[in-house]
C-alpha cells in the first residue's frame, strides 16, 4: 500500500469509528469492571458500599445525576479526575459503576451515560475543596422537586 492509501484508509477508519466512541456506546462491561477493580475498588470496595471515610457509591451515586453540578462532581473528585485511566476509560468505568451500584438512587427517567468528551472537560478542574462543595451539591439536589 502506498502512503497516501494508508492515510486514506486511516481517515476512513477514523470517520467510521469516531462517532461510535463519541456516542458513548462503546461500553465493554468486562473491561470496565477490570478497571474498577484495578483503580477504584481498593477504596470503594467491591460492591461500592465504601467504608469509613469512603462514601458509598452503592444506592447513592445516582442522586448526583439529577443536577449538572452533581454530574460534574462525580468526575471532579480526585479519585476520578486524577486517575490514570484515559477519558474514555473513565467515562466507561463511571457508567459501569452507575449501572452496577446506583440502584434506586437513579433518576426515574434513567440517565445519559458519560462520554469521553464530557469527562475530558470536567476532569481538567479537579476539586480542591470537596466537603463543602459536596454538601452544597447535595443540598441543591435535595431541594429539587421530585
Ligand atoms: C485512594 C482512594 C480512592 C480511589 C482509588 C478512588 N476513590 Fe473515589 N472517592 C474517594 C474518597 C475519599 C471520596 C470522597 C470525596 C473525597 O474526599 O475525595 C471519593 C468519592 C468518589 C465519588 C463521589 C461519591 C460521593 O458520594 O462523594 C465518585 C463518583 C468516585 N469517588 C468515583 C471513583 C472512581 C470511578 C474511581 C476509580 C477510577 C475512584 N473513585 C477511585 C476515594 C477514592
């Protein structure tokens, strides 16, 4: 193959495959679970229940999806934002965690999965102060009409 042909081929591949990832339907549950086990579970425990200073993801993380600030919060906590996972992997592991752990905390209408693009933007601003920020996000969500 000539160089031009290879470039052309790669371009076609990019155009075809790009939107699949952008749409966020590239969920690979096995890979996501593996990433959770490797990079999150050490603190968050296998079933997301957490312990001591680690807040539960289980039956809770879905509440954050009810507001834009909450959605951003789950990406901006240091465990997410500063993880060595790339943007697509972080989006995937968050979506997998939500599917696996959120339970009844999920908004009644379900949720829009995180995309790599969205995660890339939020994680650029990791939270410096967490406690008050988290409390204000949760107060806002609690005040929303059901
Ligand atoms: C070193 C321990 C540690 C690791 C590893 C870790 N986290 Fe966390 N995570 C925490 C702590 C502690 C909090 C509470 C907020 C804070 O102080 O950072 C938290 C909060 C969160 C929250 C918000 C939950 C809430 O109710 O505040 C989410 C979502 C989250 N982590 C996801 C992840 C994901 C996804 C990974 C893996 C990519 C991960 N974390 C890795 C310790 C960790």
